């Protein structure tokens, strides 16, 4: 609940409205794990809350820490017994958390472990928030950037996503700047356009991975529903409405989309937009036969894009030794 909803609930329960502010501060400021921690509430009110309401708390099932770069991957158990993954990444400019928005995914992207078992259910706003809160408590460090790029397609869980963003960026809670929030999508055009009209200042990242429709359809089933022209138009609309530069995520797969012709097509496709291209050497998934492009190929692809005037970086590979790719740790745990 946001603060206004909480006030209404407290008043309906016969409590003063300021109790809502106290509870909200305990949940979103002090990151309380139980109603009994809320010591400035009366014992009777704490008892009433415990009997009436669910305070969402995720249980860490497994934590893996990379020996290469300190990246931490968390497998959390939800209240219903399902599990989701989150990743904590430490950068010079601050700590980032990559969270999941669904248990599983129904988008079916060929290189992604999250989609192999399909969609189980969407996450609630509190289950998305709690990944950040739990990691903050477990690491003892503040999170400054949030990326909704873990398991699931965020825009396939649209209403819960918007509620989550508003709670995350609320000045009464963690108050993370909207400009420090990135939402990734595989290209659900109607939802992208709807998001553009929300009046938010978040970054939109499009999982592109191919620069022509034929190749993209081989990698991403969603491309059978929305053409690249429609997706790029939606990106242009997002920039027009928000002024926020679009990020294009492009996973480089050896022999599939990493050639000189691919770079040329990509430059032609996005060159007219205010955008940034993030090149990602694909994270190998054992259930798939995709292999990451060589470092020489990745660098050649980057150089080619730069010659065409495209703003491009190669994403630093983090967490590869700890099942860094979305869905890997959950699948291993399920099989075990």
C-alpha cells in the first residue's frame, strides 16, 4: 500500500491517521521484518496488524558471491514457496540491484534460462520491493540503482510494476531517484507507449538482440507479434514523451548476430534515435547451444558501431562464475 491507502485502512480500523505514517516508516525506512519491531505502536495495534495483514518478507535460500568481482546472487523464497533471483552489483558510482518481476517468464527468448519453464505468476509490488530491502539488510549497504531486468518481462506485469516504481521512489521510503531506475522490455509495444504516458523519469531498456525482423524472430518469439518498425517507433515515442535516452541491449551470440553486416544494420536501425547501445557477450545457458562471441568479435562490433556514430559500450561481465544469467540459479535449485 502507498501512504494514502495505508491512512485509509488505519482510519477504517478506528486508528489515528498518523499511525499509517509510523507503519510506513517502519516498512520502507527502517525495513522492519515483523510487526513486533514497530515499537512505537501499541501492543494491541501490533497484534491487530499481525492478525489482519501480510507483511511481505522474503527468505534467502541461497547466496552466491563471485570470486571474480564481488557480485552477489540471491535466491529468495516467496511467501507461497516459489523462488526468484536477484543480483547485487558493486560499482564505483554505487550499488545496483537487478530484480525479478515474475516467477518465470512466458516470452520464450531463446537464449534466456528464465523462460525455459514458462511463467508461474507475476510478482506483487511488495515482492519486487522486498528483493531490494532484503539485499540492503543482508549486505548492510544502501542501494542507489535498481534495474528491473531479472526473471520475467516487467511490462507483462504492468500495473504491479508501476505501483512498485512509485513506492520505490516515494520520498517517504527509500526515495531512490526515478532517474536511477531502469526497466527492461523485450518489446511489448502497447505497454511501452502506455509507460511513456505515465509521466515517469525512468530509463527504458529494449532487449533488441537483432537488427532485422527475420533474425529477431528466431531469437525472440515476441518479434512475431511486433515488428522492429513498431518497436523502434515506440522507443521514439518514449523519448519524445519523457526526454529519456533509450538503451538498447544487444546480446552478442557467436555466428548469429555478431557480424559486420549485423553492425551495419543495427546502426541503420537506431542511428536516428537519442540512444545508447549496450553490447552484452551472451551468458551461456546449458540448456541452449548459444556461444558468446569472442572478445575480438565483440570489440570489432563495437568499433564498427562507433564509426557509424553510435554511442556504445561493452557491458562488463559480472557474476559469470555464480550463475549470473537470469534464471540459472532458480532452475538448478528446482532440479535439486
